[in-house]
């Protein structure tokens, strides 16, 4: 938008604001109103932890909360960076967050009190949407000689931060392949 159009848009906006102010001020003397039978509308606040600020799911959460704030009256939503799915589910179960994002295996574990949620099932957990399929990929160089997950034993492998969803998934996959995770790899 060039400066001429910007000035015109600003002038139109100010004129509309002034007109609205004049109309609102033309009500005359205020009269006592009858008590309302409906309670005053309350704002629902939603804390939405997502992922690290550089992660793709942080942007997804920010887009969702922005959409709610702009299109759902009475909602004040805020996305926040977090340590990922496991932390998100803990925040929801502790009442620190009202909605979040996590991979399905972590949701299952949280609901049933297994793995990272051992002995702390959260049976009130509800799934409201599936965002996308989340297959896991393992990428290695051709010269590594790695053909199976078991071949990663003793090799360098990037698994992500401890406590993250990716770390938890790596644990599940390497354990299923017969490795002691993370001891059998150079994480």
C-alpha cells in the first residue's frame, strides 16, 4: 500500500471512529436500567502450549489461537512455547493449560498412565482433533552401513531433547529393536 492510500485509509478510519463516538454520545440522559436476568458475559481464557518457538507446531498453535481470538466471541487464547507433547499433556492434566498438541502415542500414555506418565493416568483427557499423520523417519548416510534400527548400536544418532515427544518415540522404537535406549547409542 503506498502512502497516498495509507493516508486515505487512516482518514476514513478516523472519520468512522468519530461518527461512532458521536452516535454513542447522543443517548441523552441515562435512565436506570432494569436488572438483567442474564449474567454478564465472561471471557474464557485458554492457555495453549505448543512446542519450542522454532518448531512447526508453535506456528500451528499460534494460528489456532489467533483464529479463536478473531472469530470466537468471549475467547481470549494464547499460545506459548513449551518443551513439547509430554510437557503439554502434563500442563493440561495439572490444569495449567486448557488445550494443547501432542502425538497420539503420548496421548495414549497420558490417558493410561504409562511410560512418561507412569502411575499418573489422566482419565479426563479428551481428543478434539487430529492434525495430521505423523510417521517416523530415520535418515542415515549410505556409508554408515546402517540397514536396521538395531544397526544404530554404538553409532552417533540425533534423537532430540530428553522429555520431548521425539525422544520418547526414539525410546519406543530403539527398545522395540532390542537396544537399551539411550545407552546403546551415542545420542
